[in-house]
């Protein structure tokens, strides 16, 4: 029985899959190869780049016009900027791949000879030149994980390819495809230990094009899920299919992970007579986030990088980006962490990522929380919003100031501490959803616990700005409209200088919104 793939390249014999060669313009690829072009393929991690390269190599070798070899250069990353060690690894990796994929037993002997007789800075070029000169068909070389290389090692690779370029296709590869997470902006290659540019010119100005592998579209998602139905008879309801698309926006790993968790890990989903519904997809999403699966954990780890923080922190705070370097924005787009949304500018790429980022940032404050008695529950275990308000005010007055220092992003420290508190409240018995965007001036939270749904809006009062009360009341009206609620909380964090201590200024009042809702206004 096939299953949804979440590890490594797709194997159609054991995985449900969207045909890799249908995910890009194959005619364009073949045209570039036919014209002897060198080009780039880039996309975020775990989107199917390797599967596409392997499928392309297989098709090219099957057609018989070219000989194609796929090689993963990640092994050379451990060499860092030791060019001799890295180039030895690269040449040996390509030779071993050719032996496996083409059955050419002489390539490894050739590699050994070249590495013995040539300097590392020319070994790759000499190896490719001698190999291509002796080959009966033009070589198409597909090099994966190129962006794992750094500094002098990367420069050496690119310059050796550029030096041999004029000799193609008789004495050098007809086409070289470089693949990685980022587009290769070679004029910004940096050393590993310093951030200064170490190459003044273009090390790979022979590239013809830079192609980006996109996510699944909605039809791809439906087709992938339908393969499970065809194989097992288990159907996905239309609402479940729509929710998979909504939560993932077609990110391939997320689509497969949600489906695998639902259909193969959860007991209810393993009952093939039971339809997969929206609630099961939502439960699977929560499980993936709570388990900190590798894909999401690696993504969240990027939050520590200064160039990521410069973009994500104002997004979470709802403020303008300011003078953020273009390369920082492009970095987040290349990572797949953000996307450009037509008419809305830069946004988080999908709702799952949007949920993961603040949750991960709130993890340290949550771990730092003191022991809190759950006084917010009724005797029957249901959530009492009035008691929750009393508990939060008591917690904030006693611990708020000390807890702010545990938050990793200073500008949104109050938000993170509040979210940490609310995660202690739900403690696996509910959910906390978040909405935020650049320039919105707020973050919205929706706490769901049993039959209770509580909408909150978080605002910050900063120096030189007017009291955000009126704006917040109007914005909260709009948020509660979408949730179908008549009441909610407006929480205003006063971050102005020279204010009284938190325990003295933390209060709450009741207010009427422009649409007539009875709201709680917390000033903290």
C-alpha cells in the first residue's frame, strides 16, 4: 500500500505523488538543455526539488539523446572552506553517481587519476573535461544542494564551471543545473566567519535563467488526496480537502504531513470506512505543531537569525517594516517562510507557519511561567471567561515585569507572555489561533476551549502615539464580526517610557464598541 511521503525524494511505487515533471515547464527545461544553457533551480526545503531533478535525469537517460547525472553535493559542506577537501569530495561524489546511474565503471578511475595529478582549484574542471571528451553523448549534470557550500569552496566550484563553459558540449557538460534553497546571487557570496563580500565580480555570469519550483496548486492537492481514496476507498470530505488547502496553501511537505498524520497515524483515520473530515485535519495540524516535527522546527529555528527577526518582529507587532534590506526580504521568500500576496504585500506563507512562529517564540516565556492554579475553570471543567480575566490580571501584576525579559523579541514581549499564559490555560484542552500582518497595528487572538470562544485584540501604546483605545475598539468589532461573537477583550500594553510599575497600572474597564458590543478593555 502506498502512503503520503514526508521523507526524502518521491518514489511513485510506494508514495502518493504529483508527477515531478508536471510541476515545472518541462518544455522550457528541454529547450534550455537543447540550447546548451546553464541554469538554476531553487525552492524552499522539502518542496520536491530533488524529486524533480531525479525525474528529469531519468527521462533524459531514457530518451537517449543525453547522458544525465544527478549528484548531491551536501557531503562537501563539512569541508567548509577547505577547497582541497571539498573538491575531492565533489569530484568523488559526481563520479560515484555516474557509476550508479549510467553504469560507467571508468568514471571513478578517471576521478582518482585527476585528483592525484591536479590541484584542487582545477580538479573538477579537468575531471569534467576529460570525462565529456570520452563520452559518446553530451552530459547534463544536475548538482543539488549547491547552496550548502560556502565561501572559497563555492567560488571554486562556480569558477571551474565557468572556465570550462566555452568547451561545451564536446569537452564539458552541455548543461549544468545548480539546485538549492536560495537563488544564487554570486555577487553576495560571503565567508563563513565574516559577513563581508569576498568576491568582487560575478563567479557564475554564465547562467541563462533562474527557475523557482512552486508549491502545489489546489488541483494538485485534490489529486494527491484522491490517490488515497482510489487506493483505499477512504474519502476526504470536500470540507477536509478545502481545509488542507487553506492550512498549507499547497506547501508540499505540509500537505503530505497533514494527510499522513490523519490517515496513517491517528486511530480514527486508520478506519478506512470512515471519511476524513475537517475536524480530523485540524487535529492533525495541532499534532504536527505540538510534536515540533523537524520541518517546522527547522523553520522556527530561523527566527534566531537577525535578518529573519528584522522582518518577522514587525509583522508580529503589526508595525511597518521600515528600512529592511531587500536581501533580507528575498531571503524569507527563498526560505518559503513568507510570500508576496497580491494586493496585500508580504505575508506569512500559510496559516500553519503563521501559527508556528509566535508559538515557538512564546515557548521560552511559557517554560518560565510560575506555578499557576487553574482558577479559570468552572466545577464542571468548562472555561469561565470572568475568572480567566481575574487570573490574568493577578498573574500580570505579579509576574508581568519579570516575564518580559524571557521573551526573545523585545518589541512583542508582552504579546508573547500573554500567549504563554493562554497556552497554560488551554493546556491541550483547546486551541489558540493568531492573526497578524504588517501595518495592521495589532495582533488578534482567538481562544477556543470547549463551548467557549474568546476573541482578543492586542494593541501597544508607544511613545509619541495617541491612546489606541478608539482604534482598537473599532478593529475588535471587525475581528469579532468574523468570529460571530458579541463580546471580547481589547488588551492595550502601555510601552511608553516613565510609566508606573506594571502592578500599579494594570486595570480593566468595560467599554461599548462602535457597533454596540460590550467589551472588556485591559490596560497592562
